[in-house]
């Protein structure tokens, strides 16, 4: 831990020294961290986006939990068998993981459709090559602790935009494609297809993608709280550009719901739910 703190302190000092150089200072002036969005780009964060954000966090956290449980379990305490295929038996934790995956995919499709229909895609999809130098600029400012001006209600900085784009349009599809390959819905008898897309490739990618999501969530929450928590939480949870406690209390309530679901995700609670869609057994 001490070593990490020393490295972090040295990185901050280096960034501060760097932005003090004339060339870098001029670069920051030319590229302050953001670039102008198209004139048709919407402003603000609508209520549907706030709800989508909560559902996505809720499902992602439970997917990560159930995925880790599947990865660690040696002798499952319960199994689930679908009504339409008595030969396909999986652990109850794997049933939970795959069921959550389906809900997450449905939520993602709804999100993308609304994103395109409302024009909000322009806020997280780069529309200019200037996103890259502005992302470098924002990164330097963050590292120096002289953080760029936050204006998420109107426009994300280049680093935020690239992070959100990567998460939504690269990491999420990778998680979905690799998850489907390892799931029970994949056609096991399709030899040519299995040869083109070996399951070992999916396994090699799926876990690192999960680690990416964990890293993104930790970094995202840390920056939300450190760069104006009340305003940022109002943006995401209360759909208002104001500094008050409304978004904070909604956020706190969402954490209670997520924590309750985390605790409830055990065989005693899952078995009756899974039983509605198949047969639950202990062997």
C-alpha cells in the first residue's frame, strides 16, 4: 500500500511539473478537455436515462457476483433443469447468472434504442478526432489534481466520452458475445461454428472483460464523488442540474436495493423463483 501511495504521489508531481512546461500549457489551452458537440446534441440527462443507469448498475453488480460464485463453486448446493430439456442441468448460481445476463441484454437493447432515438448517442460517441487530444488533456488535468471543469449536464470531457463509449459499445458487446458462447443456448453440435469460435477464446476474454467492468465501476464512482458529488448524483438519479440532496438520497436508496439483492441471491431465495421456469434439485 505504501508503495502505491508513493507511486501515485510521484505521478501527481510529474503531471504538475509537466503542465508547467510552456508546450504542454499551450496544448492544454488549445485542448481544454472538451470539444463542441453537434448543434443537434441534446442537453441534460432525462429521467429514462437515470432509470436505465440504475437498472444497469443493479444488474451488473449481481452479474459480477453470480459470475464469481460460478467461477468458485466446486460442488453446487442446487441445480436447475429447464422444462424443455431434461438433459440440460446447470447449477442454480449459473441459472441466476444467465438469467441476469438476459435481463441485462434486454435493458441494453432498450438503452441503445432510446439513445439513438433521442440523439443522446452524440454525448458518448465521439463525433470529432479532437476527442483524443482532449482526452489526453483531461487525463493530465486529473493526474495533476487540477481537474478539468465538470459540465456533464451539457458535455462530457474527452476522457469521459472515450470511457463511456468503450464501456457501452466495446466491453458490453464483448461480454455478451463471450457469455453467449459459454451459455446453454449455444448450439453444442454445430461443429463448424464451434471450430470458428472455440469456447476457450470466449473464456479467455470473458473474465478480463469482467475485470474491466469492476475497474470502470470503481473509477466511475470515485470520480462522481470526488468531482462534485451532489451535482453529479442529481444528474444521474434526479435528472436535474442542481446542488441539493435529492439525487444523493435516491442513490442511497438504490444502494440499499442492490445490497438487499446481493444478500438475497442465495439458494433459499433463488430456488422458488427458478422453480417457476424449470425444476430445482439438489443433485
